[in-house]
């Protein structure tokens, strides 16, 4: 199955091209240039197989949802899932980008995103790989540029080490932690939580999910 997906990945992605932002540079003019309408914009970085993106786009039909995944073979599955579920979305409000998060500050119009989701990002557990973590301070500064004033980052992970590291980075960068928990599914936000495929699998095995919501403020010298 994996070999076949790699062999036919480009064709399968092209078959879902109406859902793909092929050239992220078009976002320099704002997200309305892609969606054709002005709505709040939510961005998921590292969307995996797309279950969370599809569910959120259906649930928040008044939001334009963009899901980003750097691995084309993985995004292929997400695109096909989104296309198959298109009739369940009240509005045409879901698009995908195949690219690395590092390009975002170069392509996206500054302060045009209302909310960013980081769901179960690669923890890069080796100490020497800290700069690759999506909650490392260099990435946080990218998100600050993307988000509107008072924009929110919503972060979920099952990796306690990554969670502790992230909290330290948030504090170091002067971000406001407006909510956090080390057991999301037992928290007051559990009923409204949309689970990823990964999250469902690990929670069924008894793993606790850590989560934090962080508010970004523009710096005085911006």
C-alpha cells in the first residue's frame, strides 16, 4: 500500500487539486484570494491524514480553514478524505498546503490568521534537535507574524517532554498562556474537543493528552 501510494501520489493529489493551494505565494494578498470570501482564518500546521481538518471545517463553517502538511504522501490521504467529505461541509472553506512551516512567514500576509493549531507535532526528542520542534522560539516568532493581534495558538501533545519544553518557550517569548492542562479529556474543554486520528488511538490506550492555549501580542517594536 505504501509503495503504491508513492508511485501514484502525484496523480492522486492532482485529482484533488481544487482543494490544494499549489503556490502558497498567492496568500501574500490574503486568504480571500483563495476562498473568494472574507472569513476568520484558522491554520493547522502538520495536519497528518486530515481528520481534524475535515471535522473542524465542517464544525466551524463560518471559518476558512487551511491545513498544512510537509509530507506529500501523507497530505495525499488528507486531500482524498476532504474531497470524499466535501458534501458534509456547508461552505467551501477547506484548503491544503504541501510545504514546510518555515515558508509561512515568506508567503502569508502578516497578521491575517486568527488561530493556529499544532496537533501532536513531532517531538524531536534529542536535545540537539530542539530547533526543529514546532514550538521552538524561532517558529513562535513566525506564528506571531502570521496571527492577528490577540491571535491564539492551540497546542496538543501526548509527549510530556515536548509539553514542558513548549511551556518554557512560551514563557521565554513572553507569550500569555491563557489555558493549559495535562489531561485534556478530563478537562472542562473535553466536550468541545475535536480529536485527531492519532489522539483517538493514544487516548484509547490510556495516554493523557496535554494542551495549552497561548495568546500572542504584538511586540512594541513591531
